[in-house]
C-alpha cells in the first residue's frame, strides 16, 4: 500500500522506530508491503507541531483524529499533519462593541470568536494563522449580519446572522469583499489560468446562495498554447470555478456541456494521478467527512485537441 506524508510544520517521521526523513510542505512517499503495518511516529521539530503516533489501520484511516487529515486516493493514502493552533496565554486580538452586541476575538488554547447579544451567546474555535481581524456590520433584506475578516497569509471571511439565535452562515477564503449594493466576494485561484471569480450572494432560507458569478482569467492564458497533456487539467480547473468550457469541447459534446458539472460532482481540486494510477487519468478531490477527503479519477478523450468524451474511472 502506498502512503504519502506531508506536514505544515517541520517534523521527523519514523517507521517502527527507524528514522525515515523530514517532512515539511513537501510530500514523501513510501510503499509498504502487503500485511505490513508499521508503527508511525511524527516528531515535530518546532513548537507549532503536535507529536503523533499511530498505526495506519482501517479504523484510523476511516476515522482520523484531530491532528491528521486523510485523503483516500484509491490505491494509496495521503496523510497530512496541520499546525497546532494553541496558545497558553490569554490575550484579546480584537473587541468591538455595538449598542446591541459585543464581538471578541481572543487567544485561549486556540483562537476563539465570541459574539454576545441580549438573547444569545455564540462561541467557536478557529484554526487560522492571523495577524489582525476586521469587524464589519451590514444588513440585507432586513437581516442583520456581522462579518469577521481574518487577515493573514490567507484572508478568511466569516459571516454570522444576528437574530434571536446567532448563526454562522458563511465562511471561505477571499481576496476581497463588498457590502455595497448587497454582498459580493472576489476569489483568486492559483491555477493555470489564474482565475478570478467575483460572486454576488443572496440570502435565502437562512443561507447565502450564489446569485451571479463572473469568471475571468489571465489575459496571457491561451488554451491553444497548452500542450495536449495539460488540456485535461486546464479544462477541469475551468469547470471547477464555473468558467465557460465550450472552447475545450467538440461539437458532439457541447450539447451536454451543462451536464458535466452534475456528472463529475462537487469536486474541490484537481490533481495529477499518483504513480500507482493510470498516467492518463486526472484526479478529482472531494470532501469525504471530518478530516477526510477522497480522490476519484476520470479520463478525457480528444480529437484535434477537442474533448469528445469524459469518463469516470470505475475503480
């Protein structure tokens, strides 16, 4: 069985007590023989990491604990170890008072958000590296909201509905946002086309729903300049962000272009096949539960650089 290991903090990794190497923002792989289950030790080399010892057996892989994320790649597993977000000292990062509510972001064994009104109290722990927090209040359709913009390497916007009960109704990484004439966000993707997606949101049934989406890409990105081997990845990245994919498609498949997203499902990322898969496959990453993801695969057929068929792999 193939295993891949990656960590957001520097750590040494050992198998049955034998040092294997250091992992940190890169991926190390190992192919364990059948019926061999090593005792794995993850030993942090900085204060931002958690020590972890485990056997990579079915129960562990099916129900990963906090401190590890498991991706089932159908033939192998990727195990990723996130940073430890814990702080022993109590300190306030941001506090803002309004006539009818109080918002506090503070450190105490992690970073916590507290929102208090006369009728309710809301608290949650968030796992983010942040340098500051901006607090904004806005209203849509007579509904009141608080927006917290967590500033750091990646800006995360969280929005909370302020009602009799306080409810978190939105959270995602964004480059920027606006509450002028409604609620809109701008996201920038680190993909081949460097997509930028501007989304206008409406609030229905106690949730924000995408109402209008505008997708643009780097003007220097040209499909005709890509090698044929990269076309499947560029196509799927376009499909992921909701761009117009008609330029990739043959006439025979264009009539079914609107069915492609439903056919492939709500994948959140695209990846090349690991070495134990067919080289012609493309991996699609899906959420699969708490601390879990899975990878399904598909193949694309081309004639004259146009897609004539998209087929999901059976296994």
